[in-house]
C-alpha cells in the first residue's frame, strides 16, 4: 500500500526560495521549509526553515532532520501548528536523506512527542546527523551501516540520485520521500531489510595537497567509501546531466583544514569560470558546497582541477611557511601513473605501499597537465596504449620535461616486443600483476638515478 501523509502536505517548489522574505511572501502561514531557502535556518513568526547549508558554521549546525526532531520533541511544533492548520504545508525542493528523514519526523511527530520517545528513530536521526553534517564524508564501519539497515532505508534516495533530478521533477521528489518514509516505518516495526554498499568511486585526481577529485557515479554511498579509505577533502563529480552539464560537491571532512582546503575561495573561483557567471551556480557552507543540482556546472572536472590546484597549493605553502603540507619530508619523489582507472588500481596501491606519492592521469593530455604543475615527479609509469596515444608519446614528453624523467612501461605479459620498448628509450618494463618485490626493485633503481631536483 502506498505511503500517504496525513498531518503534513508536501509541496515541491519549482525553484529554491532566494531569501527569507521570498519564502514568507510565497508560502502560507504555518509553513515549514526543508532545505529549500537560500538563507540561514531558523524561524520567523509562523514560518520555519530547517537547513544547515547557507550562512552557517556547518560543524556547529544540526542537520535538518535533527533540527526538526528537537523542534517537535522539545518545542512541540507540530502539536501547536496542527491546532491552527491541518495539514501543515511542508515545502521541499529535493529528496535527499536529510529531507526524507525530516519529513518523517514531522509526519510521525506523535512518536517523537511521547515521553519515552522511539529509540530506533532517535538512533537513525543521530546517525544521519553525523553523516550529513560532514557532507557524507564521515568515517564509519561500512558493514555496520549495512547491518543496521541504514543503507536499506535510504535506498530509494540512492536510486533517485543516480538518476538525477531535473526541472519539474515534482513526482520524483514526492515519490522518493514517500518511499523512504515507508521504509522508515518498516524499520520501526521490525520489517527492515538490508542493502549492500556497492559504490565504487573512481579517483580522477589525487593532489599532493591532500584533496582528491572523485567520480561518485551518482551513488551517495561513494563518500562513505572514500571516507573509509581515509580521504578527508573532496571535490566530487556526482553526475553528468542529459544537457552535458555537471553536478559537483565540495566537502572538507575536517573543519581544521580550513587554512588549506578553503571552500569559500574555491567556489568563488569556480563561479567566476562558469559560462553563466551571473547565475548563482556555486554555493554552500564552510564545510560543504557544490554546484546547482538543477542547472549544473559547465566546467569539466579537469577545469576544476586546474583552478583548484594552484589555490590549494598557495594556501598550503602559506600555512606551512613555504613547504607544502604533504611534501615537508618526502620519502621519495612522486610517481605519475598514466593509465585508465581500472588498469592502474593494483599498481597505484603497490606504489603507495612502497611509500611513494602517486599522481594519476588517464591520458597523455592529462599527463601533460600534471607534469606542467611543478610537482616533485621522479618517474612515469604507463600502459602500452592510451586513449590519445601510447608510451611513445609519453616517452617524448618525459624526455622534454624540465628534468628528464625515466619511463616505466607496464605490460599484461612479457613477450619479444619488450626489447624494442627498451631500445626506444624506456627505462624499464614490468609485467602484471606487479609483484611488490619486482616493483620495489624498479623503484630502487629509479631512486639511484633521480636528479637532485626530483629528490
């Protein structure tokens, strides 16, 4: 049976309200907004807005669902307003986890108002609060998240987010919220299932200044996977829209990285580079920001990288008195791996285990950009063929670098052709699956010939 609201009426706004004044002017008395106003959260008269994005200190601001929970349990908001207006209008614009959970709290206010409360509901609101305040980049035990039904409850939102929200998607938003609320009710009544975490985010770029650019492939669980891998600062490509534009998020996992990963400065630079600089495309708080999820960004992720890297590098140099944060005491010069993501993973992990800083690029074009960024690169590893060339193109590039770089070519298997590769100027060839002892041997030889500038 389809889940239906009785005490609240969901109203999907055609666009976000620009300010409190806009929200008050366009909505009736006793209206509640859930992450729908581009202004600070709070209440004015008989209007309430639960949010934690605009004009707030993110780490000191509760999630929208937690704000709603406190307002209902301690403030008796629904009890007061239902006596004057039934149902209470609840204005939304999207259907993320926080909005869905806040809607459930408002509809099922009776569960919250009871003196004993509802332990399972209290637990999931608190769990969501931690994850949402950190923009999803919160370190958790992934198996625990599956076993306690959290991922199953919010599976409808995951499916919706992978599809993407478009203009006039009112039915998609309301159906997603209803589906999550139905699962929340099943959770409280002992009928919950489980949903495994299948997200496999791709690291598109790994900066030496402690941030990554990753492709989430639309799966919100990707951030939990990235957090479990130890990543703390993230530029996330969420999806490419049918229009060809992109949806991005910026997350700083720790408030104590504000001197290096400066989100306000980054989104100001991204906004200035857009094809519609007068349209407000980028915005957010001190810990989490992003591009407009309806209009989207015109910038490719490589453009974000090229804008972000010098900003973060300058901040790191300033914060470290002239020494980059992650390069204060390098164990070895870095290694550039030029391969497709699926090819490079085993080699990248092996190089990191050996103590090397690893930069990655999927093509010759992107490798050239990385090499031009003045990183401490001591060698290049590449596969035989790339989308826009092959090892020969990279060999020429490495030779013409300011400090000529040795090139290591990685082969699926060694055959007679490997001799030709060495004769053309490659430093070494190695064979999959990259045994660690073999990789270490190559790295030791590279260290012996590294130029002083790369040391």
